[in-house]
């Protein structure tokens, strides 16, 4: 028991002597600070790897950091002046990379949510591609480029939202023109509405036919207005080059969808006309007239 105690005391005294001697060496405080920083950075890299970050770039930078430290130790041992500023700059660079990594991860999460919300009002296919490019930069540990692409993606979303607002305003203006057209023809429409019930009973089919054909004419007029808007957009985009491709695509899609909807309405109205005057009924009426 006494022998073990004596051995422990001797080892403790030896350790104290070594550390005391180490403290007396040149640049002891700088060397100890460097070791602490190396251990801290290594611990952070290990933590990031466990969290799913790619750490190839960080490990390469850490390897260089240790080489700089060992080079300083070699200089000290040969009574040369070490370059601890270079070590600190390299360490700060690694810490900045780590900071960027966490920032990009958070930014990508926020951007994904923004894309999901924006998809309710605009076509996000182009911003989505830019988001995937930012993700790839993140996976390749090119965090500075990833941040740039994230900012560009937000700018594209804002741009497309502005284009959509312009397209909606243009469509609203077109709708108002159609309303004005209806107002200018209000007397004709009023006459159709206030036709006496007796005349309606006698000429029911003719009146209904007139109503349907008038409605078809109004729809066709609206369709022609939208077609003219498409031609105008094509003129501005292809010939004059005054609008960006995104704005042109949104306008053409918006007007095209509306025209197809109007065509479906015309087809339904034409079916109603066919029911009023079936082909067989028309032939029978012609034979009676003969």
C-alpha cells in the first residue's frame, strides 16, 4: 500500500515538473491556446458529421491547420519566430465555414417553405431548379455559392409574383372592357329581358335561340379580345423584346386557359341549340312547309 502511494506521488511530481518546464518554454501561452483551439475545432467537426453535414472540406482545412501548428512548433524548437497570426487566420477561416454551413442549412429550410407558399399563386418550376442548385452547392460544401443561389432564388420568386400581378391587372382591364361593351348594349339586353310573357310563350324557342346565340356572340367577342391580347404579347416579346420570357409565358398561359374555358362554354350553348332544333325536327318542318 505504501509503495503504491509512493509511486503515485513520484508520478504527480514528475507531471508537475513537466508542465512547469513546458510553461517556461518560449511562446507557451500561444502554444497552449493553439492546442485548445485545435481540440475545439476537431470536436465541432465531429459534431457536424454526426448531424449529417458533409465534412470533407472541413477535414482538409483542419489538416492544414495542424500543419501550420506543427510548423510553428518546429520553428520554436529551432529558436525561430513562429507565425501564430497565420494559425489564427486559418482557424478563423474554418470557423467561418462552419458558421456558413449552419446558415445555409437554415436558409434552405426557410426557402423550401417559401417555395411551397409561392406555388399557390405562381409557377415555381424555375425557382425550384435554382433551389436544387443551392442544395447541391450545400452538399458539395460550397456554402458561399449556396448562399448566393438562395438569394437569387428569392429574387426570382419576387419577380414572378410581380409578373403575375401585372397579368392579373391586364386581365382585369380586359374584363372591364367587356363590361363596358355589355353596358353599351344594355338597351338590347333590356328588350330581351322585358319581352312580354305571352310573346315568350308563343316564340319561346326562338327567344331562347336568340338568347343563346347572343350569349355565344358575347363569349366569342371576349375570346377574340383575349386572342388579340395574346397576339399583342407575342408582338411585344418576339418583335419588340420589351417583356421578359417569364412575364410572356404567364400571360399566354393565363389567356390561353381562359380562351379554352370560353370555348367549352360555347360548345355547351351549341348543344342547347341542337336540343331546340334537332336535325330530325328540322327535316320534318321543311317537309310540312313543302
